[in-house]
């Protein structure tokens, strides 16, 4: 009987399985989208959503608990500052599983697991505002710089003038 036995073993020892889930969760929070096999993705979903729920608490104790699993400080800060704010109003279900077919090598079911409400693919969350500021600054810089004065174009005609002078000197001889 399987009373109170939860989770997939994934044909790994307990230590290997926990290390793998911790690494996959770190990658998921860093990239917000990863491709893996379907059983791993389903198990990662359970693991990662508990971490996001803890991050939503925002207390120092919650940070210590999550730090047991997410050892990368940069990802931990992103989880507590960016992702926790993004999912603050959501009561659960922070990830999405999309099946993408089978792997060519061993015909394993593959899935994409991603965080919901992802930032645009071009820029991470913190860089969106800085990109908007940069766009606002570019026209101001373009107005200040005169377009007619370019030293590279002034040099090219000077080189062209030297070449005909050499040819004329050769023809004279």
C-alpha cells in the first residue's frame, strides 16, 4: 500500500533527487523557463511552488528556509524581490507545464516548465525601466551632435586625391 507516500523517485537516490530538484529550481527562477522531461517537470512544479509561497511571506525566517534549497544569492534576491511581488495577488499555481513532444535520443516525453506572467524575452525585469529611460535619452543626444561633421568622410576624399596624383606622376615619366 502507498499510504502517505508522495512524489516520484525518478530512478535516483534521495540525495541525487534533492540536489537535482534544487538545481532545476535555481535554473527555473534564473531563466523563468526551462525544458526538461515531463516527470521531472511535474516534480519540479511541486517543489518550486512551495518555494515561491515561502518567498511571498518575505520574512527573514522564510528567506533562511528558502536559502537551504536556493544557494545562489542572486537568484534568491530575484525570488524574494521580483517574483514574490509579481505573484503577491496569486493564491497559487505559479508555474505552467507545456508538453513539447519527445526527445530524439531516447524518445522521452519533454516539457517546458515556465513561470507565469513572465517578463518580455528581450529584457529581464529590472532592465525594462532602464531601457525605457535609454530610449528617452537617445533623441536628446542625437539633437546635440551635428550630423554633417564626420571626420571619417573627410579623410576618404583626401586619399582619393592622392591616388590620381601618383598616376599623373607615373604617366609623366
